[in-house]
């Protein structure tokens, strides 16, 4: 009888430990803007990119070919879809970076702005 109880407890621990009720994913525009209302963000390929990260701004990066363009502006995180930015103007061109795949550079009248891809993990 004791062996059966231990086996049942073991099965319960294993099944409980291997299940998760909360889904973890990449940050949304709503989450980022809630944590940092003055953040400079845009969405591309269903991923949020954020500017103003000091270590990113210090890197030696080379602008490559144009990757996308800002098509919409919104300050409401829930309204974000691909091509939406909260501070970059509509028509702003966004370029790849030769050295890294997790960064993009926006070309603005005030100068280039570097953006880092916000991903979970």
C-alpha cells in the first residue's frame, strides 16, 4: 500500500512540475509603454524595438539595406501593429545593421536612432 502511495505522489509531482498555466512571450507595446511611458518604440515583424539603450548606442554599427518604414504613429500600445511607432514619424526609413540581427537603425532628420529588439529569453 505504501509503495502505491509513493508512486501516486511521484506521478502528481511530475505532472504538476511539467505543466505551466502562464504563457511567456515577447513584450508588447502596451507592456513596454506601461513600464516606461517615455520609451521610443516601434513594431516590426510582431516584435517591439526600443531605443535609448546606452550599451547599444555605444556599439560600432554599420547601417545596411532598408528593412522597413514607419507607416503609422500611435501612443496607445494596444493599437500597435507592424509599422507602428510612438515617436518616429510616418515615412521614417528603418535599416538593417550589418554586425547584428537584433538591432535596427532609424534614419531621422535629427540623426540615426538605434533600436534593440525586445525578446523574451
